[in-house]
């Protein structure tokens, strides 16, 4: 995760911070070295994932477990692991728990107001779940359940039961508002998202700009959305953004989803937006260019949430671009739960730019103090 090494090192000076990074096709295409260099060591592991071809999946799983054996684990190690539906992270956590009984494992998750699977059209899949159980039995990973859309395409996996580790929830509050960590449950603590403004936050010049996050495969995740309606409204949305910032001479960049390649989101094909070519994800982008980004826009990409947590005004337009009430409902919960004060759900195009003046400066010292106290209390409860 972007920033976590930097924050932990400042909160706990003298500790080594290492990363275990399973191969992922998206990460392999990113220019992430400047962020990986913040770790004292990075353990790179081969690809490992749930596959329909179970024999290939098991062969990769065994190779992955062999690679795990090469990792050195100190007896007093503290492990931060994201709650993930990927088999690679599932196996990593299981391996560490088994190999090092004294390891203190803390699960990380984002508090973005989790959308209900049923709201997104998710249907429990017995066949895919059965495959998950075979992987679990043979490889020893935690069992998971699978959900698909009405076309049979994979949407989500969830753990069969909660993992037996305390959780660190990364709040949607931005670092400027960092407060003492809360304890809503004995095995859970809430800390602000670790937003860090790096020295290269103004990299490449001091030109201010706006970013629009696209997603060419958006309808694959929301089965109720009408594609023609979405494309028409998206085109209107982008035009409204250009009209507003064009008068201010602020350029607008189109940031594609990492899976899209050169394909543009429907409705953006003739927008004239300049593509953002640097191969980094949203978290990296906001951390690297925090001082230059005026605002972030999207129809429904969760990328803008990271903008709001980095003190940047963020807007999404699901109310205007989604025709299905079921799809809008889950995003309303996320918007309501966001504590940054910098996430705006647009109800008309006239609200574009309406919260730009709320951009905040991040308080790194306050963030580090909050994390130092919160992490220490959480580790003590392990």
C-alpha cells in the first residue's frame, strides 16, 4: 500500500519495514519503483490466483507456497495485511500464521462504507464457491465464497467466516483532521488514511490540473445500468467539467482504469480530454501530485475516495449517470459514510467546482502521532 512504509517509519523510528508483493498483472505495468524504494526490502513472489482451470491453479499455488518458504520472518514480526479476495494474500497470511506463532498479524481495510453485494447484483455461486473450497482443502488457504453477476461473471469473493485477527480500519477522514484512534470493538481500531505529501508532490512543474477517472468496463460491475443512458450522461458530464475549468485555463486529464489500456469510457471518446500517461494508480497519483491537483471527478470510480482522503475535493455523478436505483443506493451509503468533507455527490451539473475551495493542507506530524498511538495500542491487544 502506498504511504504505509513512510508513516510506520516515522511513527516507529528504528524499525525495518519490508513488503511481501505477490505478482499482479496491474502492478507489473505500473511505474511503482519510487514508492517501493521506501521499503527496506521487497519480497517479490510469483503469480497465484483462483482459476477455473483448477490444475493450473493448484500448480501455481504450490509454486507460490514454495516461494513463501524463502521469506525470513523475525519472531517479533508485526504484519499488516489487507483484507483481500486474492488467493495470494490469503496464502501469505495463512503461511505467516502457521510458520511464526509469535507474529502479530493486523488486517487492514478501507472504511468507505462497504457496498452490499446484493445492491450490485451479486448472486452467490455454488460452483465457484466449490472450486474455492477445493483450493482451500488442497493448499490450506482460508475458505471463501464467490458471487457473480447475472451473466455469470465473477464479481466478489468474501471469507467464509471472519479471520481471527484484529483490524485496523483506515478512515475516510483526511490526515488534516486526524484525531485519536477510536475503539468501536475490542478487535478493531480506526485510524486516518495515511496520506503523505512527498517532496515530488509538485513533480514535473507547478501546473495545476483536474483529473477525470474513467472506467471503460463499468457496466460489467453494475448489471442494472443502461449503457446508452450512461454514455449519454457521461458525455454531458465531461462537457460540463470542460466548460467550467476551460474558463479558468486549468487542463483536465483523463485517467483510465489500469485494466482499460487505450480504451476510453463510453461517452468520453470525443471529449478531447488529454490522457494521463504516467502508469501509476490513483493512490500513487494523489500522493505524488497532491499539491497540483485542483479536483478529481468520476462517474463512480472509487479512485476519487483516495482524493478526498488526501485533502483534494472529489466529485462523482452516479445520481446523474446511473438510471438504476439499485446501483445508486450503494454509492449513497459510501458518500454518507465519508468523513473527509471533500466528497461531493453531484445532483446537477451546476454543482461542478462547488467544493474546490475546501482543499486542505495535510498535517503530517499530527498523522504520525495518531498512528504511533493507535498502532501501539492495537499491537498490544494482539
